[in-house]
């Protein structure tokens, strides 16, 4: 039912109605006497039927153009009075502007490998570590006065940091994300994810200055949750969490959420996009 409603009353239909209205205003009525349809009927009936044909033609052309546009676009906006979110396809590692958030685990592990406790080479964290082989997390932690969280990690009883905590490294913001189980694998409950996002927005408010901030869809790779969550669902959670947070980045600074293209994911399925 919603798909039918969107088809006839969505953005695409609105564009078609607008164009059709303009055409009716500029095309003389007598043109409809011999337009798409002509029989020896009353002129008013012929005009009415030809106008229906015109609308169907406009609607078909606009629909095709709009669907092609949706298929090809690489970014969308959510614009509200005080803030802008830009959701875009890309690789956050390759972005060289603004501030970008790179998610680690709660212990800021830096060992790349294939063991369950290692950082996977093709993950965002793994790519970042590969590009910064001399990164010294402990020095950055001391330099920025970052304190350990209460308790210990389940993995090897290591010291851990509050989820959502950011450590500045130039324009990069290294983030504590993902609790570790006894095997060193990242996992989160839904409630922990929401709490982590609240902490992240708070930290971004501290560190972004006036620059845009780029964040990946957190948890969309190998993080395990207590319920199935797709990339599309994780994105919706991030957007709603940011909407509810009271201290957002003021315009013109934007929050960018960087996504990976996947078969089960589409920018067109995001609620409230422009």
C-alpha cells in the first residue's frame, strides 16, 4: 500500500503534476482537439481524453528520468533548520578533508592479522593502520589525557575506554568502538550501540571546530550485535540518534555518513532525504 501511495503521491509524481500543470497553462485548448486522440465526439470529451494522454506521457517520462537519477546518485542530504547530514558512498580512508572518525575497538588494538583478536586488514581500522604504520596509540592517549573506563575488557582483562571516546590524531578522530569478548571479537548490544552514539556526538561537538565530520556506518562490518541489524538499519539508527542529540554541528558544517555500496542497501530508502 505504501509503495502505491509513494508512486502516485511521491516526489516523482509531484514533479509530473507540476510539469503537467505548466503545460496546461501554456498549451492552447484548441491543440487538444487534434492532439493524441481524435474522433467525431463532442470537443469537451476529446479535450479531456487528450489531456489524460498528455499527463500519462509526462508521468512516464518523468518516472524514467527520476529512476535513472536515483540509480546514479552517490549522495543524499537530510536538511533541517539547524543541521545537515550528507549520506554518501565512498571509502572514508580516501577522504582528505574535514575531520574523519576511524573506529577501533574498546582497547584500541593495533595488531593486524587473521586471528579472531586481530584487526582485519580490509576493515576501516585495518586500512588506517596500514597507512599509518608508525601510529603510537598510547602516546596519543597520554598526550590527550584520555582516561581508562571503569572495569576491564573481557579479552585478557585489558584496560578499556568508554565506547564513543575519540582520540585526536591531526584531523583524524580515533574512536573506541566495539566491546571485546573473551576471544577478542567485537560485539555490542543495541542499548550499548545507542549509548556509544550519544558519546560520539558529544565528542564530535568538542573536536570538530567548524569543520565537516566524516563517520562510517558504525558496526556495518564484522561487529556482532544481540539482534540482526543490516547496514540500512544501522544507518537509520545513526541518523535518528543524531537528530535527537541536543548539540549538533551548526550549519554550514555537515555530518557526513560514509557508506559502502551493497546489494541490500540504497540511499533511496533513507527517510527524509532531499
